[in-house]
């Protein structure tokens, strides 16, 4: 694909061979949903100079320009509007707090070992939820020793379902159902009911965005080679 870009010159994205190379590269690197998005957007990219650099991110190309550091493509993440991301992030935060509150009562370890183990899983699940719904700048600025960026990159590579709204909708709904199944006393477990219902609600919103009933955006994630900074570039997805 890079050879095709070089041969086509400055108007590379208007070249049919380059467009096909971008689509082929997307099919190899992305999930089926994200590859479809690339195929739908490639014609638009060829007409809009401001999106040409973004197209190269989707194609997985290293970007090099005079006086700048090259960029290494990592992946794409489909996200919802800011309001939905805030609700999803808060749902994840509430789930983390609820799970930790359960875990600090060591009586649960002996009285309900299965429930204790599920709470541990919920901590990791909820943390992952927060990671994918957080503002890109938060991940970018997080101290390297926390490993947030590295953990997200691993998930993008090995758990591609989490990069699309449909996959995360299933993930969030599953978390919510786990909390709802723990409810056996409405007064005693009202917090479980609230957190579980909120996660299921967020999961439904994700499904609506997956089927284009609600708008969503796609973020291309890249890191600068030889530097610590990370960049996220966003493109709107047609509703």
C-alpha cells in the first residue's frame, strides 16, 4: 500500500488502487465493523484534504513529515457522543466502587466464594469500561507506570469486539446482568440494582449506536515513534 501511495503522488487518496489498498489493509487489521467503516469513508477522504492524514491512520501507515516524528498506527475505537461516554464512565466507576466495597468485607470470601470471585472480575470489567469511555487526553496524560495505555493497546489488539459499539454493548449488558443476578433483597442490595440497571441502560445505548439509530464517532489511535506522546484523531460516523 505504501508503494501505491508513493506512485500516486500527492493525490494518492484519489487513486482507485490506493483506495483499494486502504480497504484491503483495513480488512486485515480491523474487525469487520471497522473495516466496513473504512470502506464507506475512503471516497470521502479522497475529496477532503483535512481527512487525508486520518485516512492514513486507518490504513495503518506510518506518517512521516519534514521536521516531525513518524507515527505508529495502533487501532481504532468506536465511541459514542460525549454525554453517553460520561454516563458509561460513571457506570464503570460505580461498578468499581461497588465491587471493591464488596471485596473489603472478607466475610464474603468464606461465606460466598463465588460472589467474591465475581466481584474481582467486576473490578477488571468496570476498569476496562472506564478505559474505553474516558477522554483520550486522560489516557494520553496518564503516567506510564500505571500501564493504562499499554493495557488498552493490548485490548485493541486481542479483544477487538471492545473497539466497536456492538461489542461493548454486549460487554456492558453482561456486567449489568451480573449485578442484577446478585440482587435477592431489594432493600439490602439496592446498590447492586442501581448499578446493574445503569450498565444495562448503557449497553442498550451502545446497541442503538451500533445500528446507527444514534450517532457515534470513530477514534484512530496512534503513538509517536520514539516519543511518549499519544494522539487520538476522531472522525464522525454518519447516523
